């Protein structure tokens, strides 16, 4: 944007000192408030660097600005927070909203369970908070079924069905001693602290009993409860250490001019949930991420410890929050959890590119694409991607976009020849030939454009296949730069069409590219899992096609099969076969240790 003379003069007068700035529109209304360690450096970045998204929208409405100089960065932070809460500028977007995380509340005198947003009522014990509300509600459902808690909000005059099912002590007709409720409370407390072994053991006994009595629906219900407990309170990959310290863990990722910050919330050493925020890149990474974390704690309480691997984060953050305990692990379990947060941050970026809504009309973007490539407007686009691991289970996938939106009924999956596995060129020739020879035979319509994800090589492979069947469709490829980031479009003559990574057209093509990659990878994993399962089942005499089908239904992936015990497998196949299958899945373990069950 062109900088007005008024703004240029103001920028020249900015000091190299900490302070707070107030962006104002032509009516002198405050539209954004921010803080800076260096006012001149920070404020000038808005106007002297190209912006995108909400930052661009805000800057385009700035007519002038004011600033207040303070002594320290902490003073700037406090002043910024106070001014925001006074003026509520429309472009100040906090990292999180100010809603409270839910707690599980247990009433002291009768063990009634409920969800609470504030831990203030002294009549209740509180567990949490749970950043994921659905986990809190699911946990209450499990507790209500496991223990004889009071289910009714108000005590009725006669016992309900839960009493007759053994799931309520019926205080409506019985006098319950305080010791009974205390014992019940202690069991719930142990469960919520992650000590679920007794509950799982009891459910397994009920599952086996139901199976022996041919009550298979009940057995399946108990099995699902065990799985739900493992999902909501599992210690695997989520427990940091035995000290049960409350921690928040932060990590960030970058991609195509966007940054994402992931927050993993651990309470008593258990991972309770995550939050991810994606924002346009603005300024240095350390500075922007630190500010986002500072904003997060405006509406959330500080935990006992904060783990973060951002350089210089501790010094910057503790200047605002001196009471915070910051750790930067170099190895061990905590570093693994930071790596997990980084993975979630990258996934947050993937989700952002997949689901981001474009401000511009998709049809206008397709017209822009057609003009760029000098073809008719590509209202229907088909994209291909191949997937394999060292030539194993090669597959290909095709996705279709019509009017810029995914047409999932037209998606296609292809098994590829093992002979050409690992040869992307011949794999692309094969799948394109199969796709469009069939459309030609059945006299079906062709797409307006074919996009490949492998640059010039796959463009040539696609054209070779189309020439064999004498079909003429425009073919272009998405090429990447040295950093393996998509940079633009390439044609058969190696002419390139670079794309602005901040443009809506780039965003649209990135969503298409991510979708075909996701679809291909998902299909490949399914096939690889089936292949591995089949090879295991084929080695056991007595497991025919019908039993294979039942086993695949219950254990669709190899990981789920490896987690199954002999007792669990014996609910599906005879015990001897279950033992043999377990031994094949765990060749180093020999017989399963029955005591551990």
C-alpha cells in the first residue's frame, strides 16, 4: 500500500523505546492497540512490509497513530492490556477466547457429578480443568456407569432405574453413611488421577462373563468402555513424569507465510487437550510467538511450569510474568512432549490450509487461473498423487474439484502394478491411462484441467498416457522450490508461472494439493495395513476368509491388532487360534503374561 505523508512523518518521529501504540482510523477511533520493546521498529513494520489477511485489513484502515512511552517491556504489557480492556479495539484478536475450561465437579455430600465452568462452589470437589469439553463429558459418562453416583439433579421420592441396575445408592430411600460417600469419592479421585487399572480389570471381568453367557452385546459394550477409558485417561505418550506437575507446553511451526502455535495442557502429568492458533507471519518468530503466549495468559492461569524451546523465551516472558517457572529441556521426556506439540502445530497448519475460507469468489479465482495458463476457465480440475514406501503397496489417488470445491463422489483410488512400484513416472502413466481410457470408452466428460503434484516429470508422464488414448486435456504441474515448498505452476515446455504465496489463488491450489496428498496417503496406509494383516492371518491354519473378515473389522490396523490381548482375541476366534495369533504378533514375548491382564 502507498504510505501517506502523514504516516511517513509519524514513523520518522517514533523513538527506539518500549511503549504502547494505538492505531486510529480517519474518524479518530482506536482500531488496534499493541505493545513494543522498540516502538520505531515495531510500528514501522506494519507499513514498510507487505501484509496479508487481517493485518492488511487493519493497516488499510489506519489514518494515523498515537503512542505512549514507558520504562520497561512489562509496563508496556500492563498498559496494553488495560487499554484493550478499556477500548475493545475491533482488530485486537486474542489467542483464546475468555471462556473458562470445564471442571468435573463432585458434590461432597452425595457424589453427584456435573460439569462446572468455575471452581468456586465449596459444596463440590473439582477436577480439571479439561481444555477439551467433550473429554470432560465423556469422562462423566464413564464415571456414572462405573460407580454408584447420584444421577438425579434433585432427589426423587422413589428409586429410579439406576438403583435397580446397581448404579446408584438411592439416597431417596436409603440413609447413606458419610464413610460410604468418602470411599466413593476416593475411587473417583484415583480414577481421575490416572489410576484406572482396577476399573479396567473389573470391566474385563464383566466382559468375559458376558461373553461366556453369550451376551455378546453386553461384552461389546464393556469393551467399548475400556477403549473409552484408555482414550480419555491413557498415560501412554501423554504422561510427562511421576511428579504430576501441572505444565503447559508450547511449540510453533511455519509454512507459506503463516505461523501456528500449539499449546498442550498437562495437569497432574496427564495430557488433557490441545489448542492451536494460526496467524499470518509478522516480524521475527521469537517476538511474535512470545507475544501470542503472553496474550494467552491474559485469560488463563499460569501453571506450575511452562516448557518451551523458543530461544530467549524465558528472558522475554519472565519480564512480564516474573512468577512464571520456565524450563527449556534439551533431552528426555519433556523434549519428546515439545516435539509432540510441534507436530500438532504442523498439523494445525495443514488443517488451516485445508479448511481456510477464501474471501474471493472461487469462480473468479478459476477465471484468474484460466487467464494465467491461457486456457478456458477450469471449472472442473482433477489432481493425481502416488504413494508407496520403498515400493511397498503402491497406490494412486485422484481428487476432483468442481467450481473450486471438492466433489468427493468423483474421487478415485487405484492399485498400481508392483512391477513399477517406486517408479513415479510409469505409475503416473498407468493411472492416467486407466482413468481417461475409461472415460473415453464410457463417453463421459473430461475435466477442464489436470494438475500433477510432481512437477515437469509427472506432466510429461500424464501427456504420454493421454497421447496413447488420443485424449486432449490441458496438463500442468505444481512445482516446488529448493525448500520443497510449492512455488508455482509449470507447463509441458517447462515454462513456469510463479504464484504469490499470499494470494487467494495460491491458497485455493494449496488446498487442492493437500487434499490429494491426504487422500493418497490415507488409501496407502489402509492397503498396507490390510496387506500386513493378511500375511499374519495366512500363517495360521484355521483362520479362513470369514474369520479374516471379522478380525479385520475389529482390528482395521496393525497397531490395533498388536494391542489386543489373548483374552480379547478369544472373544472373536477360538482360544487356541487366539494364542497362536498373539504369538505371531509378539514373537519376542512368547506367551502372554496372564497376570498382567
